[in-house]
């Protein structure tokens, strides 16, 4: 298995999706800004988008892939039977959930955005928009099931490309934003649900080679199916703990005007790197690590675990440093247009700074969790993640009245680092991981290359500070040029220090 090649494939399509997502959010910032309509839409969009991340970005894989991989060894018929039982149970349960939530949507909005109840108009709009977007949950969850099957067969392209559909459809609607005015949020909401359906059809075309759904009203659950669903919720919770913490943050932030919007824009920026440094690696890692563990291939287990950890640090550390150095300039250049005023930019930049401190932790969580999921251990990640969520919520609630929404990214970062430390301690205690000499010699080189890159980036940001101000029209062009130049500086220094070897692209194990 070529970890870097597979990660590269996944990352390529994921990066395209995130860049299109950025373009989508720029257009949203231009037409909606950070006012009441924006807050209402972001709550309506946050719910399906959170579930998209929970199910699509490696979390459903955590429970499904190890179980499905075990069935693959037994032959095609048993594999098909197992997958079909999971599909049918998932299908009918999702239909029930969507139906119930649609009926009780006012209570649901009161739960996820209690602060909106103080503004009846914003509350009513949020109810309507969430009713429109919520069916996306049904489509994206089934899409994630198909993606997990493809990933199990080491087919990562279609699964990672599917989310691009959502952004293309939303951008198409936003291009008419000036004509739609206040109706834009309604058209965007319908577009979310339509995109979910199109995404499902797209994946069905690719997955039919390995699996064809067969609808059945028989819900008889054997031992294997019970085991899978026993693992499903804990694995979703633990794999998606960062997104759960952000969702909790959104609930708390609803009590402060425009805070939901500030957090949304900050979240969008750091998610670009997280998709590559954590999600892509974790998704690619899991099916292959599961296979090696089943085959008891100790040499390959050590190799792939160390390489995945190394790759995660190689990608997340420089991104974290760059976001810390220039959080304000980056936010300004990306979103400082139209209705998104300078106050909104500054507040989002503050949130981004504290999210950036946690970026390596967000990435490492995906990797460490995969070490345990591959061994069918979902309990420990679940309990540790539960502690992390309680810690995050406690810090956010206690300090929110004192310092406002900024506590949310701070609490998310603190709780994530605690999660990483506890998970790593357990993994070492159980002897699930051991450092090899290559990793131990490479990490100092990564830190050295990151430090040099950070210094160059800092000099460039300061030199072009006037070109990156809110009022400068072409600030994004300057930011792109600085980022590209700095990227090549980091790559060159990594090659010189041997933190990255060109031979790694081939990755001969």
C-alpha cells in the first residue's frame, strides 16, 4: 500500500472541495455577511454539514471498515449479505430520524440555538431553513456508507470527490445572489438538500461494482451486525469529537449576536488543512492498518503507524504556524469583502488564532483514533472523547459570560490536546505503538523546516502588510503568492534537511 500516493489522491479531491467551499463562503460573506440572516442560515447549514463531517470524513469508516474488511476474507456472498443488512437498518433508521426531527423542528432549534429564542424572527427563519436542509442528513449518511465500501477496497477517488458536488451546486445558486436578495438563504437551503441527493446518485454509480443495495424489511440482527452498530455510535462520537465540540460552541455562541458567523468563517479556514493532515491520512490509514493487524504483520504495522504520524505532523505543523502568524491577514484576504465588515473579520481572526493552536491536535486525533479503531477498540476513544466534550462544554459555559465567544475556540483547543495526550498514553500503555528510528530522526527535521518557513512567512507578511489590509482590493492575490512562495520554501528546506525525501512519493515499504 502506498500511503503517500493514496493520501495524495484523497487530499487532491478534498482540497478541491475545500477550495470550492472557500469560494462558496466568500460569496456567502459578500451577500450575507455576519447579520441575523447569516446566523440563521449557518445554524441551518451547520447541522447537515456537521453530520456530513461526522459521517463522510472518516468517522463512519471507523466502525464499518474493520468489520467489512473481516467479511471480505470470507468471500463476496457473505460480504454482500453483511453490507446489505447494515444498509437496510441504516436506511430505515435515518428515515425515522428525519421524520421525527422535521415534526419537532422548533424544539430542535431551541436545543441547538437557544439564544435565537430572544429574536423571534431569527428563530422562525432558522426553523424554516433547517427543515429544508435537514433531509441532507439522510442522503449524506447513505453516501458515507457507499464511501466506506469504496475505501475498504482502497478506492478513494470517488468518495473524496463526492463532496465537491455540494459546493458546485451552492456556488451556482450564489452567483445569482444579487438578484435573490433576502430569498437567497431559502434557495441555498434547498440547494443543500438537492446536492445531497445528487451526491448519493454519484456514489451509487461507482459502488455498484462492489455492492448493490437490496431493500428488505427484515431487520434480524446477527452477532456481527449487533457488534457493528454497538461500535458505530462510539466511533462516530470519538472520530468526530472536534466537530461535536464546534457544534457545542455554536449552541453557546447563539447567545451572542453574530458570534455564530464569526466561528463559522474561522472554522472554514483551518478545516482546509485538517482535511489533508488528519482526515485524509486517517481515512487512507484505517483499511490498510486493519488488514495488517488481521494478518499480524508486525513490521508493516510499525511502519504504517509511524509514517502516518510523521505525515500528519509534516502537514499540520507548518499550517498551524502560518495561521498563528497571520490569522488576521489570512481572514481579511479570504473573507474581507462585501457585507462582511472589518469588525467581523477581526473577530473571526481572533477565533482562528486559537483554533490554529489546536490544529496539530485535531490532526493527531484522527491518526491515534485509527490506531484503536483498526483493532476494533471503540470504547477507549469514546470515553476519552466524552471527557473532552465535557471539558470543552464546562470551560465554554463558565467563561462565556466573562470573555464572550472567544472562549469557544480556546476551549476546543485545550480539550483536544487533553484528548491527544490521554489517547497516546493509552496506546503506549497497551503496546499498540512503538516509535521507529526513522520517525525519531525525522521529527526534529520537520520542526527545523517549519521554523525556517515560519520566519520567512513572517517577514513576507510584514513586508506586504499594506497590501493585505482590509481596504486593499487585491489582497487575496498577494496572500496566494506569499503562500505559494512559502510552501516551496518549506518543501525545499524539508528536502535539504531530509525531513521529506522525494523517494517517499514512491514509498517502497
